[in-house]
């Protein structure tokens, strides 16, 4: 069976990674969380106090960063160190949008992402996957949900993980990131013309997965005729 590339884009905290993970598991595909890569770069910049406006220091930092995903648990590895937990915390969340708006950062990450997906059989989620990283992906999904529902879901998730936060700060962070992500000059978040929109405001995880799986199976059938 010929494998395909599945791109999932959408605003912050609308369930992209849950859907992408679920789809990858059902299809036996590799799941790549492109946001985790921007988060890992951000963590490196924070730890090393890289000034975002200093192109030389940004380039040098990018040269000294390797990002991989552990094969055992898919955790994000920054220069070999498991940073999965740290990249989800507020200091990284608060800086990741400005960092990912830097063209040099995007060029480096897009190159890596394209290399990771060169053999297809991949589900990648992010903001520019269907528009920039894999513009010829056989299936593009654009996920949306009501902003208040998204804030509540992210807050509940952080609560479950024991990460200190408040609904207000989570809501503010989401609004801020959505704004920067969709207005930046370099590859802003936007729906690809050929993307299929799924609004999951009133769908639970299982329903959303079922819907996407049906769409994926139809695309697979078409591509294997
Ligand atoms: O998916 P996430 O919330 O973990 O992503 C973190 C940030 O990374 C998000 O605010 C914007 C950026 N990002 C991006 O610019 N392009 C991507 N393909 C994925 C994420």
C-alpha cells in the first residue's frame, strides 16, 4: 500500500497533536510534532540568552542545535537531552511565537521537517505544514475550535500535569500566540486552499479521530487505485 503525507494545521491548543498522534497510531505512521521543534529551539535560546534580534548569534545557535525524537517514547531531544517536559512550561510558551517568527529559525526547522517526511508515511502537525513544509501532501486537515473551549482544554491539561497556571494566563497566552502566528511575515498560519476543515468544538477525541480516519481512508483508497 502506497503511503501518504498527512498535514494537520490550526491555532494553538485546538487538539492537533491528539488528532495527529491518534491518526498516526491507527495508520502505523510516524507522528512528528513540529511545534515541539520550535519549542526546543526556544528553550535553547532561553538557556543561552540568545538575543532574538542578533542574526549572527541566532545563526550560531542554530548551528549548535540538534533536534530528534526518541524512538521509544517520541520525547523531544535537544542535543540528546530529553526536554519534553520543560518545553511545555510557560517560559517556553511565552517566547516560542517570537522565536518561530524568525526566518532563519523557520528555514532550519522546515529543512529538518522535510527530511523527516521524505519517505511519506508521516503525520505532522503545526501551523505551516500544508502550506510550506509539505505543500503537496495528499491530505491536509485544518483544525479549528472555539477559543474559549481551547483555553479551557489547555488549562485542564496543564492542571492534570501539575503545571501551575491560571485560566486567564492560558487564555492570554493563546490569544497572543494566535495573533503572532497568523500575522507574522514568514509563513503565517493560514488554511491551505485544499485543506479539509474540521471544527472540533463539539467533538470529543474519539469522534474527531473517527472523522479524520474516514477522510484519511478515502484519500488512501484514491491514492492506491
Ligand atoms: O503546536 P505548539 O503550540 O506546540 O507550537 C508552539 C509554537 O511554535 C506556536 O506558537 C507557533 C510555532 N509553530 C510554528 O510557527 N510553526 C509550526 N509548524 C509549528 C509551531
